[in-house]
C-alpha cells in the first residue's frame, strides 16, 4: 500500500495522503470472500459481468454519493443501517483523525495506523479502509489527485464547496473516497475492496459514505450506536482499596481502561440490566470511598463528575453542578464525560450514579432520557453481590468530590 502526494498549500503540494495499492492479479476464492458471501446473502457479481454493467453501477454510485453528501450537509439525523450481525457494523470515532465513521468491524478486524490516519483490513487484504487527515490542504487539488491516481477508472465524482466523493475501480478492486474540508484542514477516508466481495461491500461502502462525519462537534452527544475509539467518563470510588463503579456501556470492549493518575484498571464484573460495572485499580490504597445515603433520592441533587477533556480543557478534577431528578431522569443532562458521575444529596451522601446515554430517536416517539439515575440502592445490591460493603453517609460535598475519578476506555 503506497502513499501519494495530496495536500496542497495555496496550490502547492505539501503533504502526503494515503492511497491504497491496487491489486495486480486475480485471487482464488478464500476465507475473506466466503465470510463476506455468508454475511449478507447475495453472491458477488462475477468480474466479467462487472464491466458489462458499469454504466448502471456508475449511475447508482453517483446517485448514492450525492445523497451521502447531501445528508451530511443538511445535518439530518438518520437511523443506523441494518446489516447482519456478522458484519459488526458500528459507528466509531477515529482517534488519529478525529472523524466519525461507520465500520464493518468483523470484516476488517486488523487495525493499525498510518502516517496520516488509521487503517483497517480484512484477514487476507480483500477489504482495506483508511482514514487521512491533512493539516494544510486544498480540497479541489486533492479531488483532482484522487481522480488521477494510478490504475483508477472513475465511475462517479462529485465536488462541492466543502466535500467530495469519488468512486470507481482500481485494478481488480472497487474504491470509494470521501473527504470534507474545514478551513485549511481536510479529513477523509478511502475504501478499497475486491470485486468478488461487491455483493456485500457495495452497500457497506455507501453506508460508510453516508455515516462519515469529518468534523463532529466534540460538545454534542454522540449519535445512537456510536462507540468512540477513546471514550471518557467518570467512576465512583466505593472502596479505599481500589474498587470503582462505572457504567457498563462505557467500559465495554475496552482494550485498556485507564484511571488517571493511578494507571491501568480491570473490569471485574458487570450488571447489564442496570448498566453497572465494577472496576478495580490494583496496588492502590487510601482512596476516598463515597458514602451511601438512604436511597430516597428526590428533588435537588449535586452531580459530581469529570468532564471530557475537550469540554474541560484537559482537567482531571471533579466538578459539581446542580440538577433535579424528574420523571424523565436527571435534568439538565450533564456535559460529556459525566456518564458515571455521582449524584449526591444535600447531606453529601450518594443518591445514585448518573448514566448518560445517547438519546434514541424513533418516528412519532419522544427521545429517551439523556441522563438517567441508577439509584444508590441498586448500586449497593450490585456491590454486595461482589462481596463489597457500601459505606454509610458521613461526609459532605468536598469529600464526595474526592470520590469521583476520570475513567478512560481505549478501544483501538
């Protein structure tokens, strides 16, 4: 896989964007192709028929590409596409570029990084996905570079003022390039896949183009189904020896869990029904455990958590804000990073854990509560099942703030 010059400073080439290397010969059917054909049903179209139907494919790809661009420009909310579970479709945030994209995770399990982004590939290389980020670039110049790349035959291309999409063939593979610009920065992705996998990958590629968000708002809640590559939240200390409680969804599928400034932690148990997880810091002593109240939370509460560094300039100090417990949940919903925050009553005792989730939108239905409260009694029962006795209320807000730590889930 090679790279080609792509970034233009006032019309002059200044950096390099990733280009996915073309295949130079046909391959025999293998595990990747078989898995793809079993994943979503329709068998791949034979290569000799692909060229015969090129005009039909081009029209379809062009229409899909324009629709993808339009959806991003009007910032509309869409339901996630429905694929077989064997695809492993999930929205994720790429830590190398900052872009948000949909990934068929089970089809491209091999993840790595490049000079300008991230790369995901299938086991034998039939599918290749790359992201790129160019700090000083000209979008029109990059658009022309992508169309002129080696061995590419363009089937559709659409350049707008702040984005473009290009589709076609590259050797014996199909490709799709999607990019968007803000000021002088360009972020994009390139998808390359064998024509033998077209029956599965063509709808996946266009779903990826539709889901791609080059510059997501860091202060806005992530859309439903999003899993960030690096996710920040809060955890509540429940034992001086290093036991913490955090949301189960926040700590799911983490390659590494980090609790600054103490280091790595391990998830020991989870209650999926109540979205609770028990996290342990080994070798840590003298933490300040939260004190539990009587479980009758109502009225005004103080929500104590550690904000996402993008919303709190990197600070790891827990902060508090006033909120109310209503029939819809905790109001107002706290800022990003407060999932797992402690909600304490006027005596400084734990009333519950704030569980912040993306609102689920449905036709003719209201959004689900953005911030629910997992009651202290539910947390206490979960801890006792793990052999941990929750403490009784003896402290005030200052001590409660010492009982909340930042937790970081690294998934890539």
